[in-house]
């Protein structure tokens, strides 16, 4: 019962967890990705990528309707049988494992490059993973509170980029439709990869203590993220231009040089710390997802014990990306295939549930 209490969250915390599960280290280089095809119209592509999480939310809401008290791990076993259901649950585990290790590695690269370059990568991996593991250990309720707090801090930080409006050039974003509609849509595929994370909906909806429309809240969260991604991309293009952006790996970071805050000389440090907090909540969310899935697969082992068991494993895998270029190349190859598999898997699950008519999984 104690663990259930630790996992009870409010509807608003659910929404903040959805937001926190999506915005990661990749958002810093989102402008780099979308301008390849859409050029100065890339900010439109950044918004269009939200189609993928909308699909996930609509599907998750349908699954929730049919199984209001049990999450996707239970539904998989009911739809596909215990063996195939567990295989699909392992797929979800590997999905979250891929994202959490890549985020830990990416955050380590940013921190070491901009703040503590003298530290060995392994030490940074150990600290980052420990913070995520500790938060997950405290339960979903604590995770919800942390996500909510960091969200408000992140909004303040991202909003400060408005200073770049006084320094950039309007010619950098004009003409608005300088790229063809086809290229804008094509570039939206790149932004889609940055919207991964709404899959958390499928795991945590039974733990919401309030009887509210979670689909509506999740869609609201997607809209907020889409606005953030659009703003990040627009202001980066406006401030730097599409010729400078490809020369740096995390182009949004460069906008901080335009931010002027009284009595603060080194805002870059504060900017990176606040962004690191955003990535930290994502890591915490996914760490919880990992131990939750493992506990479902091996119910005799508690979630708290799994927090300790998988810790060295995640640290080890996070170190295997070697450097930024290898990490980006690997993810560029794997993520599209993972998204395609996720779309197909959820679609088949919806079809199987629909064929059962009015039957509810309880």
C-alpha cells in the first residue's frame, strides 16, 4: 500500500510528467535538424512534428477507456497472451532504455563541454544516473512534483530568449514560406523524433488520483511542447540565420549570448543548469518506467530493488555512445525504426481491443 500511495499523482502532475518525458537534450539541436530541408521555414516543421504524440494520446485514451485501472503492461498480456505480451513489454523496456541512455550521454556531453570539462565522462554518467535513480526510487508522486517545479523554471528560461528578438534579423526568417510545403512537411519528420515520450501515458494513467479527462490534459501538454519547440526553432533561426546554425551542434544554446539579465555576468552557466534540470526530469521519468516494467516482468522483485539493480547497467550503456557524432548517427538510424514499430504495435493493439467490442480489461 505504501508503494501505491507513493505513486498517486494529480491530473496536473500527469500533464507535467507528459511534458517532462518529451523535452530532452535533442531540443537544443532541433533547429539544426529542421533547416536541412525547410530552411528558414523550419519553425513550422517543428510544430508539425506534434502529429506523432497526438496519435499516441488518442490511442492511449482508447486503451485507458477499455482498461481504466490497469496499464499497457496488463493490456498486452490480455490481448496477445502472456508470452507475446511479455515480449512486447520487453520492447517497451528497451524503448525507454534507448532514450534514457542517450539522454544521459547527451547531457554529459553538454555539461562537460560547457561547465566541467575537467571531469571524466564516467563520473558525470554516475552522478546523472544516480539523481535519476534516486528520484525514481522515491516514487511517482515525487516525480510528479519535480516535473511540475522544473516545468515552471523551464518556461522562464525559454521565455528569456525573447531578448534575441532585439538582436536578430527579420530577414533570417523571411520569406515565411521560402521553402516549399513539401519540404516543410519533409522536415517535420526530423522534429517528430523530438516528440518521443508521450508513451509514458500508457504506463501511468492508472495512478492519477483525480477523475479528469487525461486525454484533454495530454493534448494540452502536446500543444505546450509544440509551442516551445516552435519558439526554440524560430528564435534560433531569427537570431543566427540558417548559414550559422549548421556550424554548431546545439544551436539554441547560442541564443543565450543575447540574453541580458541584470547582475548576472555568466548567464550561460545558469542556462545550461536549468536545461540540465529539464533533461534530469526526463531521465527520472524514464528510470521509473524502466523499474516499473521490470517489476511487472519479475513481480517478486520490488521496484525499489530494481532501482539499484539496473543502475550500473544504465551507466555502462550510457558510456557506449563514445561521442556526440556517434550518438547522433546511431539515433538517426534507430529512432525512425523504433517510431515505426511503436506506431504499428499500438495500431494492432487498438484493433485487437476493438474486436473485443465492449469488453473491458479488469
